[in-house]
């Protein structure tokens, strides 16, 4: 065998021994599952006000529409709103991941009149397999978590799983923002909801920090936009709800508190003119004391730091129930102390030293208490009825 032939044979043997097929270095895309992210629009009930996110896995080689979707927004046990709310309030791990068919997911949320959008992630096989494995592991282990609106919800779980699998693609370049605060985000999500916004304005502590670009991905729409920008996944519209949404305000909660304070003061003033002031004062002080008891009970029972550490606890006091048991002098001194505290906290909130709009609960309390402080100085305009003898007309003289 010539030297040229021997060299050619050795080269072929070396290629056969050390070279790998083209598909060995990077497995074909058909060998890996396909990953999709579903973004669900807002709904009517409380927990749907911020939207929803689910992560779906289509097995390798399976047809489109046969994905298994993993949903982190379900309580355990499901369909028990009271237990779900109480557990979340206490900080208990009562939310878990569940798996449903892709068609079931789409039909369920479409039937609620909510928008449905899909993004198909173009990922290397290793990353797609990692996401699928993590999701299935959490499902098999029935991993539970404690719900928190900003730190741990259905969207943050999807965010974290995708980010970890893609080597930090979503978190890369995390930076502070200059826009909305956490309070702004929560109030915007619940815009127009009088009761939740009133409770938020009454009890929620400082939430004036601005989220980072990473923390902003707690909202489904923000995560959708980040996935499009960072991972190049276009947004497909699966379902668009009909109808029109009327504009709403996120300030209605604070306005309600101030209005309630004005109403209580007016009720006592009108009752004074009608001679029923004592009854009205008892009702108003009972309301204030009940609000104080409610605020302190919430702070003592909740697992949320935002409800435990709040300036509202200096404004809402159960001790207002003792007003009727105090002597006139002590009552006036108590009212003066309460009014000074409310005025000071409201002023500090307005100038930005206290990072909480505590001026709203302060006005709720201060307006009726200010009337009670002024009441002893007001003239008594309650109508009085003349004695019966004084009301009888004089008898006419009988002519003789």
C-alpha cells in the first residue's frame, strides 16, 4: 500500500472514531418538548384583577394543541374562596401547581370572557427539556407555596422557571425603575373596586418602593412583553373577549374614606339639631372603635409585612370606644391628642416623609373627632317643646 493510500485510510478511520454525527452535538429540535407561555387577561373576581400566566409543554413529536399546561394559580383545596383567602392572609402555603390539557385551559378562560394570548418559545433542546422536567417535578411533589401579590404568584413562578432554564435571560440587566410604585401597581389592578381599594387605603403600609425591571415581571402583561423582547417569542392572539370596559379610577378607595369621615361629622351635627346627638355620637364612636379593632386584629394575624407595619395603626385605635366613659375634661384632652396625631401623620405623608398615604385614614378619623371636640363650644340648637300649660290658648272672657 502506498504512503498516500495509507494516509488516506488513517484519516478515514480517525474521522469515524472521533467525529460525531451532526445531530449528536445538538439534538434535533424534534427530540425535545415544545414550550409555550399563555397570558390570560383580567377577570371580574378579586384574584383575577391582575391577569394570569400558565406554562405549557407539548411532548416531542406531538401535534399542536396537545400540550399539558401547568397552572400555579390554584389553591389547595380548590374552589374554597374563604379558605383560600384566609390561608393567603395568614401566609400559609396553600397554593399548588396543577396540570390541565391545553384545550381545557383555553376554553375555561375564554368562557370567562378573558383574553388569551400564546407565545411559543424557541429554545435549545436542553433548555426546553429542563423546563419540562422542573414543571413535572413540582407537580409530582405537589409543591405548595404561600401566595403574595408581588413576590410569589402564578406569574413569578413562570418567570423564575423560564429565567433559570435560559441562563438568566429575563433577569439580565436588572435595574431600578422610575415609574409606578408597588402601591400604584396594586391600585391600578383593582381600579374601580370600592371595597378592596378602601381596605387597601385603610390598612396597607408603606408600598412606595419602585420595583426593579425584574420585579415588574410579577404582572402577566409585563412578563409577556419581556419574553418577546428577550427570547424573541411573538404574541399570538388565541381569544379576544367581546364587549367594552368602562374606565375606572384607582383613587376611589381613598375618596371613600374621606367621604365616610365627612358623613359621620354631618350625621352628628344634624342629630344635635334634632336632639338625638347622644345616639349619633355612640354610633360614630362605635364605628371608629370597630375600625381600630379591625386594623389591630389584621396586623396581629396576617402573614403580610405590609399589613403589620403600617402607620394606620397610630390613627385607628380601639380606645375610641372609651370616649363615653371619660369625664368632659379628659374627653377633650383625649380628642386633642388624637387630632394632633392625625394632623401630624397626614402632614408628614403629604410632604413625603411618611411613605404611605395615611392622610386618607387620618381624615376619616379626624373629621368626626374634630366635631366632637367642637361640640361643647357650639350653641344647643335642639328644638324644645313648650310645656302643655303654656301651649293652651287663654280662655275667652264670657260676657254677662
